[in-house]
C-alpha cells in the first residue's frame, strides 16, 4: 500500500514538473479604436485552443496573450487576431 501511494505521489510530482509552462507574449495590434475592438479580439482568441489569458489595451494598441505552447503557437495566435481585422505582430523587447 505504501509503495502504491509513494508511486502515485512521485508520478504526480513528475507530471507537474514536466507540465508545460505557459508562454506570454505582447503583441502590437493595429486598427483598435474602441471598446468593441477589444471584445472582437477577445472572442477571436477564445476560439484558439490553448489560449489561457488575454489582456487587451486599446490605448497602448497591445494585447498580452498567455497560451500553452504545446497546444498552440505564436503564429496561430497572431493569425486569429489578424483574421479578426486587427493586424498583429510580436512586440520588440525594447518597445
């Protein structure tokens, strides 16, 4: 019984240690002019499997997206926003 419990604990610990760390990116987004734009972008990102968080800032023209890199990728995320009518690109580190 102890070996079974210990094995289960070890398996859980190893699984948690190897779980994907969420990736967070800041995107520059064009054409955002009103609060409805942020709603449109949020809805587009809701359709992307693996996106776990989003923060749209219309004044700064940016979107911070958190996603599981094992389920989606940066090109898929930017394509979803761009296809919604808001061309998106990765923000340079110095911006």
